[in-house]
C-alpha cells in the first residue's frame, strides 16, 4: 500500500504560532510498516527549540503509562488537575451531559460555531469544543497531562498515545504549510465531563482537528471508548523534529491487507452498491446505525481472513488502555462470525471516495478517503463506534 503526499514548503520557511510552539511534542518512535512506506514521499519539517525541549516529557509520559493500569486513569486525571491554577481548573471541569459529550468533530475549532449542523461526517456537533486549551499548559502541566493521555490511550506502537503524538505533529505541519492559525495543536482541547474519580461517572475528552478521544468511566471501569474519531492530513510520511511521522499507517495497512486477502467472489459480495463520499456515522450522526448489515459475512471467511479482519478491528481498539483494549477485543472476537465487511470504490483505499466498514453486533468502524483540504492529495476520515457502549451506553 503506497501512501504519498505532495511536497509543500519546508517548515523552515514559515513560523509556527506561539501557542503551537508551547505544546510541541516530538514523536519518540514511529510505527514502521514497510508495505505502507516503501514508496512514500517524505516531507521535511524543521523543529522549533521549544518543541525539541519537550521530548523528555513525552518519553517520560509514555514510560509512565506502560506500567500504569487503566484503573489509574482517574488518579492521573486528579494529579493533572492538581497542577492547574484556579482559572484553568474551572475550564477543564465541565458538566457531565450528553450535550457536552457530543461536542466532538473532525473540523478545526476555528470552524465550529453554535448551531452548525452536520451531514454524515461533515463536522456536525452543536458548537465549539469545551475545556482547556492544550497550548495553555506549561511544561509541568504538559507532562502531567501526557501521563494521563498515555494511560488512557494505550502503549501499542503506531496506535494510541504514539499515534496521537504523530497526529499533533501533523496538525502543526498543516499550520505551517498553508493552514495558518486554524490548524496546529493549539486547537486541541481537554475536558473532564464530571469529576474524575473511581466512583460515579465521568468522561475524559480530548480532541481537535481530525481527533476525538471520548472515554467514559463508571465506578473506576471503562464503560465506553467511543465515539472515537481519527483522520489525518498530510497522509504520507512527513518529517517533524527530525523524526518521520505517518500517523495512520497501521490502520490503513490493516484495511488494505484485509481487502487484498479476499477472493474475487468475496469482494463481489462485499462491494456496496452506493458510493460513500464520507462517513455514515461521523460527528452529529449518533445512533444512526443501519438496521441491515451489508457486505460479506465474516463467518464465511477462512481462518486467515478472519485474522486479517480482527487485526483491522484491533487497529482501533488498541487506541485505548491495554487492559481495556484486550477486554473489548475479546468481545468483538466472540461476535466476529456475525460481523460484516463492506467497501466501495477501489480496494487500494487511496482514491477519493474509497470506503470500507466493519459492522458487527457491537463494533462499527468506517474508513473514508477524502480530498485534501490544506494540501493536495487525499486523506482519510475514520470513526470507531459501538452499538451498545457509545457515550458509555447512555442516550440520556
């Protein structure tokens, strides 16, 4: 699977905004998939001194998370909150309500406004994100936040915490290569919906352009990790702080391998009759699951093909804490025979309107290739939902 991107001007020719520099975090390591990157066009970005200085904090947060069970998410949230002054604490703690939980989008914060509607995948939501701006954190606060983020999002290389750090680098890259102040990590927000604790219900919410993390906890246990949105522009390999980034490489490779592993007859069964130009269950499309499953039923596949399907699912489930991911993946595996694969467009999943979905009794994952907005070329939108545990399983 070849993922290439254009070659815009180097970051050395443009400057990042002050707020973007405050939050700069390099990636410690990149998930390498030679099948995805062997023919990629590499873009080059010059690191700022401020961004380079925070590398130790990023590595420390990742190391902390590797030995931290997901049950400590609440205590890490409390520890992060304790680093904040009164004003910032008042911003981060928001009411636990469905209205606030639904304030996620694929759009940059600057393009969100009250009353903005949303067709399928179109940005949706009911207004701007709530919470604390990532760029308002100092180095101590940023280290505490990253420890929390790493514990909540898992340690799988190329997914979870690692993918999010590459994702933030990508948005800084967009800001410096044509996107301007509407893009960059200064447009990402952190919110606690309710009070972080091992009793009661609260949600850890973090998101911005092309990213939504929404983990709901009930009495110390993860009750739901969806809706979870991932997209990326630029979609090919780019350099930031001297490190190669390709945030969604693992997800894209798994989907491409899944389709490549199907026979001609299976592909014909999986092919959707409609063209899908974006996600069915994107922002603002809550609980709009189709009543009928379409595509090829996984029970009809070989054992090897089933493994490919489970790998594609794991590419999203492993975006959360390791123990929680294992529990959810076990549930999805038990439902695998009643799960369906469907696609439209080309099997390469690189062209505009290429689309694939995995639809089961619980799991719903979509991937849609979009035209570029800031840069030429195509880029993906994707969403992971769960028919039973979206927003922690509550519609109220």
